[in-house]
């Protein structure tokens, strides 16, 4: 039974990761994560659940632009044109992570966690997330208030909530 965004938002991270695992098992879906500003937080949350190796095999921490290009196949020209914190780059990150890992579903995150690095267009707390497959992605721009730790924690939570939502409302179904 699908859960509203508000009901998912009230769950702790472990419960969210457990729910994600149940959904992955029910649907026979493997999942991957391509992370920048969260530094492996999504992979850590997922693998904190016993048995997660049933649906999670590979995660990527691509903190630098060079790593995004080398490991995920994100075009350097795309990064130069849009910046690492952009819809275009996170969509390319998730596509590359799914392609490389063979996972059916992935999440990608790139953001400005702070305390420095923000610009007027992309202030500290700006995070782009994408969910999807090698061939289809959904992306969302978020702004999370707080310090570096808070931004990173909120991004990890939103990434996992988004994976659950994606599994509960796959592409092609009415949204």
C-alpha cells in the first residue's frame, strides 16, 4: 500500500531503509546510489539493514567532477555547462550508476552542503536528486536549511524516501 510523503517523512532512517528493502525484494529490484555531497550516506543507510546485499551491490561516491566523469560517464561538457549541482548532472549520474552496476533503480545526489561553496544561484543547502534507471529519470531540486550535517542528513533521507516513492509509483503510472 503506497504511503504519503508525510507519512514517510515521519519515519526514522532505519525504518525507511527497511521499507526500501521490502519494496526492492517484493519487486525484484536491485538499487544503486551515486553520491556526491552525502559522501556515501545513502549506501551506509541501505547497508545498515541486514540482508541488504539481496538488492544493493554497488554504490559510488563521486565527490569530484573528475570522478563523476570517470566512474559514471558524466560528460565533462555537461558538468562545465550546467555545473555539478544540476538536474542534468544528477540525471546523468543515476543513468551511469545503473548502467555500470546493472541495477534496475538508482538515486544520485549532488549539492552544496556548506558551509562554503554557495552562490546566489545555488546557495548552501541546494541539493539536486535524481531517481530512475539508465533510460528514465525523475529529478528534484531541494533546499535544505541548517549546517553541513543537517543538509547531508536531509539529503540522505530524501534520497531514500524518493526511492520508495519511485517503487510505489513506477514510470508510466498516473502520478
